[in-house]
């Protein structure tokens, strides 16, 4: 169905320089809505979290939610923005059934936060500064579900259902300045920027920040210009790209598509585009021009928001450590290499490792357990590692048992399975499963004799100085003892028996 | 037991006294008004002040008040002074249990799921609500002729307009169909009807009374206020409905002053009362000007100092108003689209898209004056015109505020005629919107500046024998001054006339019957 021509990304990069821009909408997790006392809750029965204000009944008036202002200021501060001393809401007038008043109450020319920046770290450690133009407050619209069509879009639908639960949910829209100079890193930067914003709002606790629920939604603007040209090209705006991966793919695709359009000598059409996850392409939405007339004017039903400087400073003082700074600090504290630390971050177990260390494990033990044992299990179970239910104390106890020689690593892994299966504490499981390391040399010597007898050629090799061949004998002993032997002790005994010193 | 004909002519304050003294019951009072409504409001030549009569609920509230009084004790002692005194409510204000139409077909049959804050306060005071009164559609008009439910008639002359948009509330009070009513005033919709019906109407300071539940025309100008036959009655009602409301962000946090005490001050000695040079003289009917001068003379005799002030920017006020009001109205009325409530009209042919349903609904549901203002406002807010129209109008608004600020440095209260003419004939200005708009020339500046204004009867014009209104204006938050000066002037005028002006009004019951018989 999609017939747009595209150029290869490499060719596009040879010829053109991409300029990006993002509008990220963050749904705040306040208890009530932006302008009404109705609950702000996701996933309830349609049209239950609404009152007369949300439905735009005759006579209603909005009242600004103070908690939403507080969250917006925190976001502004975390994005290194200035906070307005006074700012107003405006009405954005347009007729659409997801907007009960047929206007959206939004900040327009007086955003609460402006002129900020965010430093984005790319995968190779390069830091790229994204300038933030503004972060402003507005209300979300209701949710339309188009019924009867094949695509779920309004075209071809028989009718549409509207759920006003989302109408009036507080939003903060974060708008970047044009981002130049990313070059071929543009798709990666796009993903990293949205990830960073998501991480910040999650870290602030002001949003549930779940992209799959639309808590964080991204509109990605892309334009291309020939290398060396100052003036920006015509942009497209791909709406509602709602996963980090999709942000990367959508930017990449749009760069390729724009390049093909420009190559053909045609002008790029300024329009909104829809992202399709299945085909990883965009299709044309509605033509958009700067002349769209929303007849903005100051919202006369609301008084200006005037955050006192004292309040702003109070909020600044309560801000949590920025995620990037925290990462830097933790890596230094733990002594991980860049590669090790990046793997930890990518696996999403940084918080868990921090907790495990706090519970008494060493940094290397914590990493070994989370990266070596738990991440793999989580992958198999198709959940986040943190959701497996492994408590830091469990890991500390397992590590201590290994260190004291009570169990070996293989057993410890088995004990962890037992803990995850709900069989009890590590100590209980060791008892129940009879997993204690065999440290009495008697049974071991018998097993060693049997193993040496079974593989006389290997025994000869060891006697002849090829000590590395010992693994086969150790393996035989471990097998015979069902893994309960202390492998180190087995090795010592074999060498002793064969009269080899190393 | 008082004769019903006398009972309905009593002021709200007097009714309250008689109720408290047990001389009359609230059921008797309420029934007397319901009977009066039945006698004069309906029919081809009726006043048509009411769009809905709420007899059952009103009588139930009255009976509840009577029962509490009869039982005595703490609950009876705690009754509000106006408990049991009935009231009519402009149909722009939403009420549970009664329809609210805003005078428009687009809301025909709609019932609000919630009460306006002022209605909650009426209920808390246990005032029986007699019903909902007629108005120009969405309060857009100065004659009540733009109501989708037919015009209201002026009780002084049934062929004349009762003013607007709150002609229903003013006429109901003037025709003794209610002792009190609520109105809304965006550019004069309480005061101008008061002037042409010989009643009292007050537009409080912007933010003094909660707007929650008043269907918005122009949010920055709208204000709910009292309608009554005496200044004291308006003060009593203002005291019930006023005060901070957390549901209205523009509601003032200040506690309400004692307005009733202000109405009982009894003296204007030493007060400086300013004549606004720009709001009388040319363009004002001679009879209006004469009665205005009478009032000035009486105030002077009573010891007030009469000064003249100039408000040069008032000449631009009407123009600014007719940009700001329609701009806000065009946005406020966007919600009436047939999607969630009210009228829904499907297009007769062609595709059944949401845009076409919205279009068909609004085309059929709104009257011409509403459409005119929506179009005006949409235009004024459009990109490329915003600065020239809405932007300039806001600047004028600031200048008007400065004129008031300057005037109030030399005067405690300002005075002018409320309207340039007495009541015109039904239909006379219907085809001339500009002539209709000019009726609000003296009332609009107060809305633009947010200051309070009161209109009281100033006598009858020599040339037509119809009521003339006198307007008093005070600085924002100084509503009390209006009640003080208003009550003094009222008592001086009534002493001159030998009784209330409305006593000179033609006997309405006979008038209605006579006209119908013709």
C-alpha cells in the first residue's frame, strides 16, 4: 500500500544533512485532571472518569491543578529551563469530537518553562546537546476509536467511539529547537533523546512514563538540506511514534524518503505522517501549513499562573539527581569498564545492582549475578529483570554461601531456581535438595580413582606434564558426585595422587 | 392573613420579616406568586417572563421552611433571613431538576446534571425557585426579542420591550410574578432591563459572584447579579450569592462586605458623586435627561457633592466591547455541536460526517443574532486580524479602566442614566443591530473595567410616561457604596413620588385581559 520511494540511508547521508525537531508529550500522573477534579486514571471503563467540566457541559469553568503546575516546573528545571514568573493559558480553537469544548486549553505564547537543554549521551560516549525551546502545559484530548474500517483509521470507518476519560489529563509538551549536526547519528540521537526525556520524567516521579500506554508520545520532525546549505528544508512531522525503537526507525525512514523526494527534484510536502510499525514506513496524514488558524487567545476563565521564586527554588532543591550524573557516579563507584556499565544499563538492571550492593554484595558479585544469571532468566520469562522477584538479600546470601565454600556456583544457580520457584530461602533449599558441597576426601578419592581408571590415557598425559588435560578427570569426578564436589579440592587431590606439582 | 394582591407587592425584605414573624407562610407566599404567574404570564398577550415554572419543587421547599419554622428550635433560628422568600432564575443559569435552555433551540429540553454555585447558595438559603426566566438567546441582545421562545413583554406597556438580555427576570419582578430574580450582566443585561421596567438591578464587581454554572457568553465580562424591586432587596440577595467559589478561578478571594448594612446607612452626606460627562446629554432622550437631573438635585440636597468627571475613552468602549464579547462568545459557544448534549440535527443529504452533523446542528439550533456574533468573533480572532481587532480592543479596555481609575480619584461613586432611552417598541430595532447595540452604551464600560454598577428607577419620562433608570458605578470591590447611595436616592425619590414607582404602573392583570380581548 505504501508506494513512497526511498534512498538507502548511506546514500541519503552522502547527499544530505538532516535537521531534527521533537515534540514530546508527557502525561502527568497527578491524581486529578488538569482543570477538573475528575480522577486521572488509565484503563478504566470508558467515560467513567469524567465530570461536567471534562464533558464541556454548559456553564462549567476550569480550575488549574496545582500539582500539575508543580510537576511542570520540575520537568522544566530538570531540562535546565528558565521558569516563567507569570504565564497564561490560551484557547486553541478547532472543532473535533475528541475535544469536548471544541477548543483545547493550552499554553501558547507564554510557556511555563523555556530556554533549556539536555545533554544526550550516544552509544559511543559522545555527548550531544539538544536545545529545549519550551515546555508548556496543556490538556489531553479524549480517545477516538474508529470502528468498522480495516485499518482502524478514520478513513473507511463506519463510526467512531469516543472515550473522554483521557480528556483533560494534564500534559507537558516539550519542544526542542531545531537539532542540527547529528548527521548519520540522527536516528540514534532521536532514540536517545526520547529515552532521556522518558528517563527524566520517570526519575522525577511526575509521569508513569510508559510509552506503550501513551504516557510519553513523540512527534518527530525531519527535514533534509544539501550539505553546506544554511536554510532548512521543508519538514514532515511524524505523529505519535510511541516506542523508542520506532522513533529511531521513523527518523531513519523519513530521512530516506525525503532524500528520494529531493533526488527526484520534487519539493517535500509539509505534512503530518503516520508511522506504521508493521511495515516500518510512514504514510501521508493531513497537509499541514503554518497558516493553520487556531484563533488562539488568552483563556479568560483562568487567571495567570504566577509561580513564586521561592516555590521554584524549593522545587529545585527537591529534584532527584539527574539520571546521567547518577550513571556517571555509579560507574565510578563500582569500577565497571565502559563496556560493562553500558551492558548493565542496556539490560536495565542498574537500579537492581545498586540495591544489591547496598544490601552487602560487592560490585563484581552483584554484576555477575544480575548479568550472568538473572538477565537470561528474565529474557526466557519475557519480563523485565527487576520483575522476576529476586531480592537483593537473596543474592547476598547466595554469594556468601559460595564464598564460604558451602555450595559451588553451579549449585548456587540451582538454589536461585528454587528461590524463584518459591521453595523457600537459599538455606532451606540447600537443605531440602541436599546440595552441600562434599568436602570429605574419602568419597572423593574413590571417585578420583574410578575416573583415572576410566581414562588412563588422560592420566598419562597429566603425569607427562600436560596439566591442562586435568579438566576431563575433574569432569568425571563431578559427574560421579552429581556436582556436589568442590572442584578446586578435586583438582588438588588428582594432582596429589598423580604426584604432579604445578 | 394578607390579601394576595398586597402580598405579592411586598418587598423581599418585608416578606422575610412577615415570614419570620409567622404572619404568613412560605407556602402562601409562593402560591401567591405562582397564581400571579398563571394569571399574567401566559397567553398570547401575557408577559412571557417565564420559560419554565417550577411549582412543585418551589412549594416543597416552601413547605419545608414552614415546617422548620413551625417546629422552632435551633434549626428554625438558623434559617437564612431570606428562607422561604421565592425567587426566579434567568434561564442562562443551570439548575438540576429544571430545564435550562439559554433561550436557545440548541438546548431545548436539556437538563443540567449539576447546579450553578449561585443556585446551590439559593438552595442552602432555602429560597423556593419559582422557575426560569426568558432571555435573549445566550444573553445576546438588549430586548429579549432574540429569545427562541418568543419575546417577553414590558409590564408597563405590553407592546414594548422589557430590555435585555435579562428581560424575563426584570419583567417578572416588575409584574409582581417574583419578588427577586437572578440575572447575568455582560454589557448591561441586568441594568438596562432594570431601567426600562422600573426595577433595581445590580452588576456586582467582576469576581464578586461565582460564574460557575452561568452559561458563558463572554467570560471576562459576564457577571451574575440580583434583580429586585428595592435596593435593599438586591443587597440581601447579593449577600446570599456572593463570595469566593473555588470552582471559579476568577472569583475574588476577599470576604464579601456587609452590603445589607451599607443599604441601611441612610446618608450620602459628604460623598462625592461624579457625573460622567460622556454618558449623558447628546444621544439621550430628553425625558431621560430630565429624570437624571432630578436625581442629581436630590443627592445634592441630601448633602452629596456633585462633581463632573471626564472619561474620554468611553467613546471607544462600545466598539471594543463588540470585538471582545463576540471573540470570547465564538469560542464559548463552540461546545454546542450536537455531539454530547442538546439538539442534534442530521444533514438532509450527503455524507453523514461529524463536521456536517455539527454544521447542521449549529445552523438549525442558533438564531441569527448568535450566528452574527459567532461570525464576528471568529473573524476578530483570525490570524492576521487578531492584533487589529482583539488586540486593539484589549488596549481600549485598559484605557477604559484607567479612565475609571482617574474618575474614582475625584469621586466616590459615578452616576449616569442607565440607558439612553426608555423602552422601545417590540420589533422597532430588530432589523437594526447597531441601533440595538447602542442601547448598552452607558452600561458597557463597567463590564470592560470589572467595576460594579447598579440601576434603580429614576422616575417616568415626560414624553412617554415610561420608566427611566439611574446608574451608579463604584470602584471594584466597593459594591457597598452602590447600595448605600442607591438606597438613599431610592428613599428620596419614593418620598417625592409618594411610594414606589411600580405603584404607578398600569394594573397588569387588567391590561393582559384587555389586550387579549381586543
